[in-house]
């Protein structure tokens, strides 16, 4: 299975990853594509900017990584299936499992020390 980050060409400041807070491009066909998007939050519910979010496949293998936007948002394009999102930040780390289907699949990853 393969995954990639958003096809947006706008790069986040200081990072080669696309800006995670931009809207989905109009060319994305949600009947054919699977998008995993969400936000990273700390234990108090605040957004975590600059967290590294890793996408791991069903066997735990690393597939992709993005950096969250200033409001903690992230986005991956992936195949349908079960994925793990792992967030690493100065506020701590956290994991969440997502079973993604075609269309937009939302997730919240909470990090703690």
C-alpha cells in the first residue's frame, strides 16, 4: 500500500511537506480517493503545531510523515484500510488507529508526556 501527502504545491514554512491547513484541491475525487485528515491535540485539548505525524500501515511499517499546521492539522492520501497515526511532539506522543474508507476520514491524535 502506498500513501502520500496532499497534492498541494504550497510547502509549509521550513519544511518540504505541503501546507496541511490548505483545503482539498477541487481535483480530488472523494469517490475514488481515501483521505485521512485530522488534528493533533495536547492533554488539555489545545492544538499542537509542529508535531510530526507518521502514517503506519496495518503491519506497523512506516509509510509517510507530515508536520502539523499552526493549528495542529494534518492530511494523508492513503489506500482504504486500517492505519495507525503516530504523533511525536514536544508535548508528548500519541497513537490512534483509523479504519479508512474512500472519502474523508477524520481523526484526532491526543499526545501526552
